[in-house]
């Protein structure tokens, strides 16, 4: 696009003005760049990101992301308390309820 503009300006105005042919090309490219950026380069997520759910550990009461905890029925247990919790279950003790003291 630049070369034809340069050649036409050189033909019409002479060799000393040949670089004027670049100006329309730059204007068109800058406007085209702005249009492409505005319409096509906005990255959109595929779906809404769900907020991470948290829960309190039934043993220690600390709050963790549920994906890093084990779930037993409606109770969540953190990795640090998991051995104690599983031992209590193996011994037949009922799991503590959230908010109660063991």
C-alpha cells in the first residue's frame, strides 16, 4: 500500500515529494490498528469464574479452600487434621460438629 502511494506522489509532484505517499498509508494503518484493537483483541473469559468456596475444618476450625480438604458427609477436614479424623472414624467415634469442642 505504501509503494503505490509513493509512486503516485512521485509521478504527480516530483521526486522531492515522494515520501508524502507514506502519510496516507500511516494514517490508514493507525486507524485500522485502533479498530482491530477495539473490536477483536479484547480477551473474554469462556465462562464466569466461580468464587472459591471455603469451609472450616471440623477438627481445628481453620478456614481453607474446600478443594484442598477432604469431605465426609457435610464435614470438611484439612490435610493436617486428616490422620486424626480418620483415626477417630476407624475407632467408631462420631465426628465432631463444627463449632463444638472435641
